[in-house]
C-alpha cells in the first residue's frame, strides 16, 4: 500500500511527467506487491498446516502411549481371567470329588443303618428267645422237682436237664452281648458317617461360595477385557485414521511448499515481458563489465526464475525460460565465439557462446541454429530461431549464463525493458 500511495502522490505532483519507464516501474512495483501478498498468504496457510500436522502427530503419540497401557492392561486382565478360570476349574473338580464322597457316605450310612436295624431285630429276637427259655427252664425245674418228689425219678437225669437249660441260657446271653457289641460299633460308625457327611456338606458350601465369588470376578474380568479390547480397537482405528490424515496433510504441505517455491520463482519472472533485444552497442570489452547492461536474447514473457523448482521434477531451474513466438530471432547478448552448436538431449538445438574470462551464454530449445562452431559473433547478431526442439510444451528460448562452468542468475546481469 505504501508503494501505491507513493505512486499516486507522484502523479499528483507531476501529472504530466509520467514516462514509459515510470509506467514500467509502477507495473513492476504492483507485481512485487502482489507477490508479497501471495507469499504472506501462502506462508500463513503453510504455518497453519504445519500446526495442524504437529497436532495430529502429538495426538498420534498420545494415543500410542495410551494404547500401550491398554494393551498391557488387556494382557494382565487376560492372565487374571485365565487364573480365575483355572481356579474355578480346580474348585469344580473338588466339588465333583466331594459329590462322589457324599454319595458314598450316604450309601455307607444307609448300609450301617440297615445293619443296625437287622442287629437290633436279632437282639430283640434273641432276648425273646432267652426270656422264653428261662421261663421254660423255670417251669420245667418246678415240674422236675415235683415229679422227683412224687414219682421218685432219677435225680441225675433231672440235674442233666437243668445243666442243659443253663448252658443254653448262657449261650443266648453271649449271643445277645455279641449283638449288642455289634450294635454299639454300628452306632459309632453311623455317628462317624453323620459327622463325615456334615463335614462334606460344610466343605461343599464353602466351595460353592468360593466358586460363586470367582464366577462374579470372572464376569467382571470378562467385562473389563471386552471394554479394553473395544477401546483398543477404537484407538487403533483412530490412529489409522490420524495416520491417513497425517499422510494427506503431509502431502498437502509438500504440494504447498512446491507451489510456494514455484510461485516465488515465478512471481517476478512470470510478470515480466522483455521487449528489447541486444544490439551492436556492446564492444569486445571484458564480459564482466556488462553486468546490469545486458538485454535478453529474445522478446517474450519470463515464465520461471533461476533456482525455482521445475514442475513435476526434483530439479531446479539453472536459467530462464522465455515464452516467445515460433520464428522469432534469437540474438547474442554480447560479443563471443560459438563453441557448441548442435542438438542436445534435454536442451534441443543448443548454441553456446564463449565470452572470455570463463563466461558463457547458452541458448536452447531453438527451431534452427544460424551459426556454427568457431564463428565469431557480434553483440545483437542473430544466432538461432525460436522453437521447441527440446520437447518443451511451450515455444520459447531456454537461456543460461555460466561462469567457470557454474550457472548463475541471469537476472542479476540483465536489464528488462
């Protein structure tokens, strides 16, 4: 805006003093101003994209750290779940064993009870028999003594009968004692079996309680594992998406960098149009004295600048490309000698002039060449005709300046008019 105001102020003071050079100067200033504005906008957009890219990378890094923690938690939960399942399996096996022991204890208990009832019945039967035997012995003893007194029978026979009854009674008594002893043993076994069953039931209850708690813990672990797995899947999906965004944004930034570089390289060149050609005013003086006095070899529009990135290639411009109509004459920028004049891949029909002291000028992409190697050339002399022999899409001249074989920016030596 300051440049524009100065131009307006100058016109107001000297309204009739506007010459062709001042018009050209104002046009160049406008071009520079527009270039600065574009550069500022591109720089701001580039800065914002860089910040967005850094945010994405920070988010990816944060998610990856959190993901590592969740993967470790998933591993720990899986291991805990496995241990819980193994413990439940062990307890279930013990419960199965206890169930079998309980079944055997119940069977033994029933058997003992049945035997107890049988012995009890036998004991009652023997007691009844003993009572009857004692009663019969008592009755028979009275009758024997009565017969002995009345009939005067043999007393030895009566004594033998009494002895027989006595031995039989003693045998009955021994049987009853043996049955009672067996009954007491069975009762002890029954009590032991009852206690054993009660112990089994208590252990079963404890195992059932443990298994119930473990099942609840297992359910919690499974729920946690499912949640962590779901979070891991979501985070991995988010990381994949962010990586795609990162790649896309990185590509965008690279494209912006290329565009900015190309725009910077073209900001001056693409807006400049050369109308003046070299003439014979330059004499055979050292080439180094011509800095800032040279004219471009052809009329046309500059479409690139020295050092700018070549579109679609990982290369930079080593010179200038000047769009010009086919058939226009290409002029020598200063006196020199032709050291090369032939077709060269990438340059098309190329002619090179040696200006002495290590300075050379290169003219490529020509339709035809007018001079041959060894000829001495005057400043402003026609040396070629404009074309596109290098395969360039545009018709024009490719122009380079070199010193000691190294290219340098021609615009630092050229005046565009």
